């Protein structure tokens, strides 16, 4: 998906999500003179879905992303906006291509397996159980379970819950294997040499919120914004605020 004209802003979703995560941000980026580019990563949304569990590794997704960026943006300077696993891929790209990246916006980003909450650690240790659960859980139940967020005063709106549930059911159940072997980026984070905005929900139940405080200390000069009462998906639960923070940050890049 591409919308708008101007400097490219790459939007990267998390595990079990899709490019539809960015439905609220894309029009705002385009309206402010940026070219918003979003994709469905392999195994997600409408992208191809390998049938072998071995194909679901971060490095394979990263290689696909690297090719796609080359096709879509050539040698242009980029801003990367990544949520959760998309944050991991954004960090990896910035570390490997520091001269291509003008800025990073990281939303509840993954950067190492130690961030996972106990429930997610259990899924990581026994991915076959998580795979079976994804196969068997009907979409109506997924709507209830996966569309909920601790944001107040209300849960996600119905259309957002429907999209989240639909994305889970469209994704390959093998996506659970992506958490099996996540290389820890912690030792490399001090080398992130681009302006970075870190946004997170303080009630994240997927990644431990304390891990974002540590990330803020590890990335030199990172700007931070913790959102009270918000969970793992602030770009969906609090889109107006996240969009405002993102656009204000982009404006500082000149």
C-alpha cells in the first residue's frame, strides 16, 4: 500500500497483524506531505504464507522487507515506524543501514526475548500449542479475546476489534514460531545512531513495560512517550495521540 507524495515513511506491523493496523496513520502522513508505505509481512494479511514452520524466522522476514524497501524506495532516505515485531525489524534495518534511515518511531517494540510476559514465554516454549489454538479459535471468539485492550474509557471500537480478529485468522498459524529464536538486539542498541521516538502503552500484556524504560536508556538520545492506561497497541487504542506524537517527531527531522 502506498499513499501520498514526499519522503517515504515505512510502516511495519507486529505479529498476527497486517497493514490495516495503520489505517488511521496513513491518511495523516499523506496529508502532511509524506509517502506512507505499508506491507503485509510474509505469513500475514494478504501476503504469501509458507507452509513450513521453519520459514517463520525473523531473518527471513527481514530479508523480504529489505527487498521490498529496495523496490519501493530505491536509495531514498527513510523513516521507519514499527510496532512490536515491526519495531524489531525497524531496529535491525537501522543497525544494518544507518545511512538510509533518518528516523525511527518505535511503538511497543520488540528487541529481545526477555521482554515477553510469562504467558508469551509459555507460547514461545511450546509453539505447537499456540499454533493449534490459532487454528481452532473461531473468529467471533478471537474478536472478544484479541480485540481487547486496557485502554480507558472504553475498549477498542467494534471495527478495530473486527479487524484484529480477522487479521489473526488470516495469518498463518505458523506465525507463533517467530518467537522461538529471536536474536537479542540489546548488545547492539547503543549503536542506533538515528533520531528515535519510543512510544509505549504502560499496561502492555504482551511485552513487559519495564523493558521499554530500559530501551530508552540504551538508545542514545531517544525521545519517549509512555501512554497511561494503554496496552500493547496504542496506535489502535489511542490513534489520535500516537499520530500527533509521530507527526511532531517527523517535523523535527527537518
